[in-house]
C-alpha cells in the first residue's frame, strides 16, 4: 500500500474490540465486510487506488478474527450500532480526517448493516454503496434452508470454501458452463 496505514483496536460502548485500518487522506469511506470475511479481504488494489483521494476505513465486525463479546448476541442492529460508534467516535474524533457524514460501502451482510446505519443515522451518511446485499423486510425473499445450513458450516479447506461460494452465489446455468471454480 502506498499510503501510510494506521491500525488499532476500537472499543465499543459494551467493551467489544473492533480492529481497524485507516489509510489515505480526504473524504471518508468506511467499508463494512460481509459474513465470513475480515477487513483484510477487500481488494488491496481498490483500497490503494481509493486511498489516493479518500480516507479509507476498514474494520472487523465484532466476533471476527478471534475478537468477541460473548455476552451480546450478534444482530444487524447491534452491528449498525457498532458502526455508529466507530463513525461517531473514531472517525469524527480524528480531526484531520473529517467532520460530518461519511460514505459507506457494505458487502453482503455488511450492506445490510450499512442500510440499518443509514436509516438510523441519515445525518452521518453521505453516500451508501451496496454490493451483493438485500434490504430484508416483508418484500425480501428469504434464503432456502439448505443455504442457511451451508452458511452455518465451516469449510475445512480453501477449495471447499470456494466450492461452497460457487454453490451459493453463482447460478446453476453458469456453474454448468464453468464446472471448475478454481480456474
């Protein structure tokens, strides 16, 4: 990465530690990762490019990378509250970064968290970018039971993880044309 990174651990109000990485200068973009991901999994070339014009903030949701608050069950509203604390205290508290609203990019479950944050705190939301996410609610199409069961399992190898991702994310027609997800 060409810009200097600042790393640390932010403590939420209930004591849950959230690891973070901040790089770049300019308007703030906060990245919220999806289920089963960490902050390091955002594409480094994209982060580097954005950090040339923006302050890029990535963080691990509670319970990721060995950090957990076992007294508090994870929910989307809870994670949106964590995001609020991070934006309101950490980002706004670093005077050279910003004052005012931030842009938020949410991937998959991170998009659900970002939407909840934007609904609760529109004054802190400049722009909202949702990648492979949904809005929930009565109009949402719930996942099939086999998808829920697969997401609850932990693949033993990276190959199994990739095969599972293919089953869950790619249409059957495409998978038949491209049977080897490792290529």
